[in-house]
C-alpha cells in the first residue's frame, strides 16, 4: 500500500516538470493504476482483487494501467531525451517553494517580531 501511494505522489510531482504531453499522459496512466491499486487495497482488506486470470497470472485493470503507463513513461522519457538533448543540460528549477512564494502556513518574520516564527 505504501509503495502505491509513494509511486503516485512521485509521478504526480515530477512528471509535469517535463514539457511533453505524451509523458504527461503516460504519467497520468501510471498514476491512475497506482491509485487504483491503492484504493483496492484500502477497500478490500483481504488484498487487491485480481479478477482477470490468464494461465498462472492473475491481475486487474489497475495493474494493466500501472505497468502500461510505466512502460510508456520509460520509453517516452528515453525518446524525449534523444530528441531534445539540449533540454537535459539546462539547469533545473528548484523543487521547493521559492523565497518569494512561501506556503500560506509559514508566516514571514516582521521587523521587531520576537515570537520566533
């Protein structure tokens, strides 16, 4: 369950940083699969149901989305890197909020303020 949640958060955080619609779609599909498995794990306490059985392999639609989206994401990222090598050399933007844009829950210290905020 923690793996699916972590995967969904990482995909949602990092895929939009790449200027490619195909990668955004692939990341969305992989995230949908991870979230689908996460919801199934929370709702069904006995484990994620796998209603599709092909031989010795059992899986569900969320598995198909997670695996298919991940494969498309890796292939898409590889093709993007090969087609746009100059973008790989650009400095990256900082991940956290900049100094100008602080989260609403953090107050800026005012001159003369001794509260330690």
